[in-house]
C-alpha cells in the first residue's frame, strides 16, 4: 500500500511535536509534495552535500535531518547558492526534506536526549529541564549509572558508546572523582549546567563547552564536565527515529541511517606534555 509524504510527515510530527520546538527554530517539511509517494527514508544529522548525495544514490524519497537547512529567512533558493543547490538536487531527484530539531531534543521516549542517555547506559532517566504540560518531555536528561564509576571510566564509556570523532572526549574535573548521577544534553547544552548542579549531577556530558564557563565551573562545587563532538551526541537518535518511524508506518516504508560522518573537524594533532614550555 502506497504511503504518501503527508502520511510520513504526520507520523513524524506525532512523535516530534512541532509545538516543542524553540520559537527561533525551523522545523518541519522543507521541500516535497505531500501527495507524492514515499518508499525509502534516510535519517541524518546534517543536511549537507555528502548526505544529499547519499540520499539520492540510495533512492531515498525523503531525507530526515536533525539540523535545519535554513535557520534564518531566505528570499530565494537559486541553484548557485550552496543551500539552494541542495534543494534543487533533492527536488530533481524526487526527494523531500524534513527537519526535527529542538522538538526532537525535547520529545519524550524516542528523542535525541533519551537516545543519548540510553547509549550511555543511564537508568531512571527524567528530563533535566522539563517542558510544561508533559513531565516526560524537556531538554536534557538526568539519570544514574547502574554502578558508580570514576570520571575517567565514565569518559571511557562515552568514548566507546558514541561515534568516533577527531575531537574525541574532553574532561574537566578530577579524573578519580566518583560518578553516579549523570546529566546529558545532546548538542550545545552548556546552558543547562545550573540545572545539572541543582539536580545533584556528578557530571554533565554535552557539546560545544566554552573556556570561561568551564573554568568558572571548576572553581565551585558542582558537576564535572565531559565535552564531546556535537554531531556525536545527536547521532544515536538516528537509528531510534528510523525504527520508530518504520514501526509507526507498519513497515510500509524502508528506513536507513546515513553512513556519513558530518562532524566538521577533520584532523587532530596530539601534543606532548612537555610542549609548549610553561614557566
């Protein structure tokens, strides 16, 4: 039985309610005809050229990404513009583009933050910053490890559980500190440090942490910090969202997860402890 793009969009929005998105966000259907049939859906973090090429090569009739293609207003999508070129490429291939961003971050059960907490082995997980009206929805998650470990051991768990990137895993705090309660936020979650501290987290794992907030956090009691690549914290959502969509549509569409690593950092050069000389 044919599944239309409109039916797929309805299924996605039932799981990732657009009302959960931030006011500044740009979520939902970017391009595509709701009456067109959808046979194959590809999930990815970023709507970049390599992912669009992958979707077209795989015969995907819908690309679902976490990050928006457009976050600011546009007056046109000419093919000589990098983002406009992607829209033209998708339209010519008969593929739509759908975005689930901060609504997927907040979504209960099958969203970005539940997926991140799950791959790190957390139990008894609840939102770190609940959204009014649904106690299961909200930004970030906080839970506990089945057994306490050191901060060094937790960082090693994160390095194994998350996709590898050139940036790896960075730690701020005593590596021998005991960690039992863990807060996480997929993507840039440094703003949730006060909530993590108030909730009694031993560590906050997130991305894009800046020097001064991390330095200041180390001067007061509170969570240790683990900083990993933005892309890596959001990737675990892809197989979850793919499985959920396939189940919600009773297997009537094929689903796949992008194999492209779209973390923008391409190399890492290790430095010896003796360089540079200090003092």
